[in-house]
């Protein structure tokens, strides 16, 4: 088992990565403070893993909330539904929420934990690759708003993250690929060696070799933990984790949440950011091709939907949370292994690549 | 002018108390980080003070959200309305919200600031006595849920609190009295001398003598700031500030929010807590009478609504946020000037006094 620690003083917590973690009860139960828990999950994941998790919790009073699957469910409406359920069942401040599922479940459950009675404990059990390498670590919680993704939320850290790579076995191939976009992102934004490692291990990853998956996820979580412990609330370097996301969010918003998977939109967003960098004479054209090849090896889309033009991008990008004083701020790779934030990209320049 | 500081490391902030503060722009503007602000207020307060506040902000781009007046508006629905307004008007992370109004406006605006894009700055300009001595200080933000008051919220501190006692001149007498319940609370729970001072200055307070009001509000804010700086998230002593609130919340919930004012419910709640203490042979009967007299001097109700019996209290009290492991936790005064939290009050004992 790989165990990492996210260091944030009194809010520090462990990240466990292994196969068969959903059979190891003690790792879960030692982070639960009282006798009541409420598992929040969706109708797909619940059929696969809810009974295993409940077995781990046989000494606890276990309540459950099962939402429909999908990004469209990450809504204020479902947030309210969780609040109502917890209140109707008289959950107190000592209840622990357990997020069992992908990024949607993790984000909405974390936000519910942040707000219920002004904050209760929660634990992440991410079951998708994307949530295992990205959204379950670092305390970004949120729901979507029709006018923008993740616009309503909080920085609120879990008490522990349990990553069982066995849950990837039931993940649809398209969702696994979407997760790979975030994996590849870590290589592009900060770890050239890891990017090479991914090129070399593409077949092993696609064959789901356990030791390779554990190492891959561990390297992603370590990278994220290092960045978050330096900058919990995205005042600085944490913004680099948004590589590909500004373009990506525009694609998701324009296409309707869920039609493009988040990871797919990020993959295309990273290609656009890389093209911008080439246009600025920073990234070499050969590096752009390597990025495209690695993304393509995992069946990720490299081009924006044909229906989207410059204007459909820019209207969403102007609402991006990173923008300050009305200025667009974009993350671009200078080279494979190093990204920077730029606030000097003109709309003309954007129009050229979009 | 009285200036206090709430000490919470990097989240520390000043509390300014004076007359004519709404004419002193620099105290407000120095806490605004960028050029955009959005004032959140209600349709009563906006007619009285919005133009003054906008004059102070002539160098800024000022947006406004005007909610209907009343406790019923402290809802998730209006929270969503604020989010939608901010997004539709492309407010970024550097926008500052200004809460101009009473506790309802302060609480919902603070919660909106806590959640909008995972947290933006906000400033409190409380215009009611209750919000000046209590809710604007200490970072408790929330909205109500049909199943309980303040059940959805966050601990999120403002950047500054500006208390202009002149705004009390336009406050309806009933609301001033409701604020006095929270003022008297500080005397009962932690400052016997202040309780005596209030007994001696009842007439001056009712005559709105400026120097007396400033001293009174300063003493309340100092007491609250001392407690909050020791225990920001109510893990310990902060719970004492809930004296009278467990019974009070039950009254408010049972009567429908807004029919009883919060301060009125707290006044009756404090009498019930004091009666409980007398029944436990702690508080002397003469002290109970002094508490009742001081509350009565400000026209506050001393008895629960006739329609409420033991069962209508207990069903709400079982949902109180202070409860742990299903056990009721109540704050009671041991004597005037000292309160304690008890988790050993039986329902039989409660039935006796309710």
C-alpha cells in the first residue's frame, strides 16, 4: 500500500492507495469520530460498492443518500436534498459523511459536509480514475451553477482519502480515458520524467497492471499534495493545476454538462493551451505532437466541437474564477514539465488558435 | 470612536463603533481589495442607507442586490439568487460583498461570500442592534432550512465590521428591544458587572444616549471577540453564547420564522434556562427575578407561547447543533455572570419547567 500525507497543519490527512482497500475496514473506521455516518453515492456506484462499504461499517449506524449518476446532478438542488435528508434524520455535528463515487459525488458531498451545521467531517472514497488522481485530494468542493461550473463551493478538506484501484475494473473505458487526461496533465505541468514514464507505460496502464496503476496514482497524488500544501486556497501556484481547464470548462458549459466528460474537455483544453504556447514561440511543435500522441493513445479528443467558435469560447472564459480585474488568466505549458500562468494573452491571439 | 480587534491570526479584523460612521468612507474603502463591490441589503434598509453607502463608494463599481425584509428571506432560495446575480454580472474572485442590514442580511451575505467561487471578501455594516452586538461579529454565516434555523452555513470571517449607532434611530422599538435580549445575554453568561451596569443605565439606553450606546455595544463586541478568538468554530466555550438559544430556536421554528423576533425568542429562552437552573438549585430565585425584570424593562416576553407544550419544544431541541451522540446539550446560568454547558439535563426535568 502507498500512503501519502497531505500536510496542512491541523487539517492534514492521509491518502491510502492500494488494491482491495474496500476490504480493509480499519483504515476507514479510524477516521470516523462518532457512531453515525451517512454514505453519499450514486445509483451506479451503489450497486457495485455500497454493500462492501456498509460491511466495513458494521459497528456504525449507517445512513445512505443515493443520487442519480452524472455531472448534471452536481447541483444546488441536490445539495439541498442532502441537507434535507440529514436534517430529517436528525444527523448531528458529529456525523461523518462518506463520499463513495467519482468527482461529482466527492465534490457535492464535500460541499455538503462544509455547510451542514457549518461543517462536519467527511471521507473520500473515489471510485473513478479522475477523482482518484485529482478531485478527491485537496479540498476543493463545489456544485455547478447553470452559468458556470464549480461556482458555488468551499475549500474544505476531508479527514482521509481511500483509493482502491480495484474499483477501476468496473469503470467504463471512456471514463478511464477521461481520468488519464488529468494524469497526463501532471506530467505536462510539472514533471517531464512522469510524462516520459507515461509514454513508456501506456500499454501496462491500458492492461490495468496493478503495480503500474498504484505507482501512477501515487505520483499524481504526490504532485497534487505538494502543490496544495503550498497553496491551499489557490492564491498562487495551485492555479497551475488548472492547465487545460479554462478552455475545458468552456467546452463543458457550451455542450451541456455531461455530454463531454470533464477529462475529455480538459484533454482538448490542454491541446489548445499547448497550441497557444506554440503560437507564442514557447513550446516546440514536436512537444505539441508528443502531447497530442499521448492523449490520443488514450482515445482522448484533441479538437473542440465543430459547433464552437471563438465567441462561444470567450463568453465562458470571461467568467473563469482565475480572472482578476476582468483580465483573462490562462495556464500554458512553456515546455513539457513546466507550466506558467499568463494574464497577457490577447483575444486576437486566442482567436488565432480557436 | 471605539475600535476593537478580533484576533484570529491571518483572519483578524477590526470592529469600528461610532456615530456617523456611514459618513466616514476611508474606514470602509481601505478594506476593499479591488474596484468592484456588491452591496446586499433589504428593501427597508436600502431606502434609509443605501445612498449613503454608495456615496462612500464613489470610486468603485457598485452593484446591488435588494432582498425583501424578514427572517423568512434567509433561505437557500435567496442564497441561490445572490449567486445567480453575481455570476450574471460576471463578478470575479476579487469582488467584495457588503452586508448592509440586520442579522438576516449579514448571515446570508456572509454565507454567499463564503461560497461564491469558494470564497470572496465581505464587510459587515450591521444596522440593527441585534446584528451590531451579535451576528455581525465572529464569522457565523448561514441560511435557514424549513427543518431548522442556521442549519446550512459556514464559519467565514468578514474583513471588517462597521457599526454606526445612528442607524439605531430608524430601528422599530420592537427590534431594538429584541437586540437588548442579546445585550443582556452577555451580562448573564459572563459579566455580572455589565449586567448591573445595564440595570443602572436602562433609562439612558432607552433614551438612546450616544455615549451609553457606544459603550454598551463595545462591551458586547469585546465579550464576543474574546470568546470567538479562543474558539472560532464552537468546539468549546463559544457554545456559551448560545444561552437561551436552544429554547429560543424551538420557539422560532414552532411559531414560523419572523412571527417571534429572534431576540424575543432568546429572551424567553434565557428565562427558561434560568428557571431550569433554579430547579437544579444553582441560580437563586432572586437572580431569576432580576433577569426577568431587566428583560421586562425592555418589553421582552418572559413566557413561551401558550400553544407550545413540552413536546413541541423537545422535537426541535433534539435537532440542536450542540447535541452530540443524541444527547441534549443546554447552556444554563449558574449565577448572573457565569453560564455553563450541561449535557445531563433529563427530559423529565425539562418537562417540569416547560
